[in-house]
C-alpha cells in the first residue's frame, strides 16, 4: 500500500468509516436496548398493516445494520492489506438495502420527517457504491 493509493482512496475510506460508525452504533443500540426499541416500534406501527411484524422486522434490521457496519470496517482493513475496495462495495449495497427498508417503514408509519432524515445516508451509500463498484472498473 503506497501513500498515493491511500490518499487516492481517502474519500472512500472516510465514507466507509462513517458507515462503520453509523451502522455498528445503530445496530448495537438495538441489541442493548431491545425492549425499548421494540416498545417504541410497536407503537410506531400500531395503526399500520405491519403491526404484527415488529419483532421480526426489528431482528432483521438489527442484523442488517450490524452486518453493514462490520463489513464496512472489515472492508477498510481489507483495503489497507490488499488495495481492494470490494468489501466496502458490498457493505454499501447492504447498507443501501437497510436504508430502503427503514425508509419503507417510516413511510408506512407516516413518519415523513423520519423518512426524510434517511435520504442523506442513502445518498452517501449510493456514492460509496459507485466509487467502489468492481463491475465498473476496466
């Protein structure tokens, strides 16, 4: 790994670090405050067709968030060892899918402000996906 390669990929590495922090913290919050999150989400979805699915939805999004954050962090280390951003790419794909799932839930619950807050994260993940996409490189 040369300094030039490191500096050239600095935007990707910093974005991946932000994704790591964001998703690991969010996932761990759900793990350590499962009951509080479950209670809040049960109320949040009480008047929607999703009301009976809150526990499996919470488990799924928790696993997706933790997987995204861990894969992004591992991807940073992998890049430093190999120069490849492929793991960061797959973390960004999983992260974007997580944000889409959260966005869907917020819209169903008619929490439009909560849905709007997710858009900058989604844009970051799409940019990160584009910058690291191994299928776009010649």
